[in-house]
């Protein structure tokens, strides 16, 4: 009896990477429902979020998706954990999981015909064990094409800036497909060559061109110059831009009361009049910065929907105390034109509400794509990871955002908040450009669109005799 065709997905443990990879699996199934998809899960080495409910709901809705839970490895002491960056712990746990991944791959291959394996960028260490198998290995890159181009170019930057940290390079860097960029705006893990993750990222970047291909969550019209730079200047032609791939919701992570109250309040607001401020699950501000944002919003006289999270020093508390965090009288004085919600809001439904006129965002790539698909212009306020890099791309290259300008210490004044909140709701080239990109995103996903075509070509390469 002929074995069923299958592919293996290997996401990085954090929930955001897992969800993106699962969405990719769903997308692949929509074009090739005969496939069996196996997802290998490594337990996260720090602050493990419960994914049980999410995985259970996905499994029941998509029987062709099978999850393989690997055992925990390398029991670190809390003292060891406290000395390491999240990225370092993550890379160690993935490396130590290689024998378990190998056993799982061997087990799956006994029952299924493995056509391909798709891995997260952070999971590069698995290439040490996949060489025992004959299937091709692809990357799924969850950020944009410009960011990918910068990683392709990273080994060159490592050589040309020898002895210097990128955060200390003051001249603008010239990277194919990327606007001229300051060294300090490069992704956080590569800013300091003395950090332990720096060498790992250089190694991973060198491995990119050895893969069978890279699937990327972007689309041709959004990042045409970066895509062209990767395929032509950097000579890597097996690139598959299949986006925008967007998660509309996630089981186990919704506060229904918050969702209902946000959307009900927006229903009563004029069209394109509300500025939405939301900074992701890890986007935290000091108490001083929270108060400064509040002052700026009050002075702006604009309508707003603001998601407020506890500052880092109060993260052990479950819900933010708004009376403690916000300036005295703020809620009463802005209550007729603003809404403050605690910790979480349903970002995609909010962005797609007709009342939303602008989005102040931390520049996570998923949030950028969600804003593009909703046709909402952005104020770019990056906080961590590759977000400063993303700001340069969406402000200077794609022109769908305006920047929030920080001081040298990273603090943003109330005057800057006031200025940008007023500016983003106005009609202008940034709003027009964003609406054009929304239309281009919709077109990319149609049957004749660039993203649909890229995914079709990829699937055909796995089993050409059956296409």
C-alpha cells in the first residue's frame, strides 16, 4: 500500500511562531487537502504559555494536522536561566532537542512519505540531523523580505565591521533591497558581537542559502525591491512570498468582555476618527512613559482606543490599575472620546472596524500585515526584536507609516504623541499608499495573484508527478 504524502513543520517554541506555522499548515492544506501535516513541538525553556486549548481546537478542526510533543531537555537551574537572554535559552533548548527531533522524523517516515520539512529560522540547528533523510528542508521566515535580505547580508556586515558592534556603527549601512539604515536600527540580536546569540545569527544567516527554499510572509507588491534583491543581487531564487498570512483570532487568548466592549464602543464613533494604540503581548512601558502617552492623547483632542498593560515592575499583577497608572482625572476628562482597555483587545476586528483611522504600533511584522490588510496607516513605535528595522522599512521604503520619534534614551514625549496622533488621522499620501497596499494584498491572494502562484509552484515541486 502506497504511503500517504506528508510534510513536517518545525516551529520555534514561542506561541507567536507556533501560531504562524500552524496558519501556514492550514494554508497548504487549503491547496493540497490530501497531505498529512506533522508539527513538532519543543517545550519552551522560559515562561511556557499554555497552548493546550489552542492545539486541541486546531486538532479538532483540522484532523490532517498532527502535533508531536517532544519531552523537555537540559534541565537548567533558575540561576542559569536568569543569566541568559531568552534567545540564548531558546537556541540551547532547540539544539539539545535534536536527538528527539531525529527520532520523531524517523518514526513519521516509517508510516508516511515525507515530501518536505519546513523549519523556523531559530530552528537552524536541526539541519545537523535532517541530513540523514532525503526530503528537502525549507525555512519559513516570519518577518518581511527586507529583514530576510539583511540576514543574507549579515555575514558581509560581520566582516566589513570587524571589531565593531553594529549598535556603534554611525554611518548608514547599505544592504541590497533595504533603505540606508543605521547600525543601531538592525535587529536586536545582532547589535552586539559580544552577545552569545550574535555568533548563532551569523551562522544561521550563512545557512540560509543552503536550504531548498524560503517561504516568507510577505507579498510581491509590498516588498518588490527586497524580493528582487534577494533573488537577483543575492542570487537566491527559491523564494516563495505567500503572504499576507494573518491570524484572525486564537482560542484561549480572547477576553470576550474586552472584545465586545471595544467593538460596541467603536460602533458609536465616526468613520476613520479613532486612533488605536496597541503594542503586542511583550510591549511594555514604564509608569512614566504610560503617563506621558496619556498626556499626549488628552492634548491631541483625538478619539482613541488604547490598550494599557502593566509596566515591567508590576508584571506580577494580573490586571493594570488604571487609576494608579494614568494621570489623575484622565479617564473622566477623555471619557467622551476615548476608551482605555486593560491588557488585550481583538486587534484584527478592531483594525477592520470602519471607525479606526490610524494605528500606533510596536512594528511587529504580523501587526504591520494586519494593518495593511485593513488599510489603516500606522505610527511606528518599535520596542524590541527586529521592530526598529521594520520601522525604517515601513516609513522609508513602503511609506505606509510615520515615525514616532524618541529621545536618545528611548523616551517619547507627550508633545510627540500629540503630534503623531493628530497627523495619522489626516488624509494624505501615507493613507492613500496604505489603501493601495490593502488592494494589492487582496489581489496577491486571488487565484492568479502572486502569493497564490508562489505557493502553488512550491507544492508542485514536492510531488510533480501528481500535479
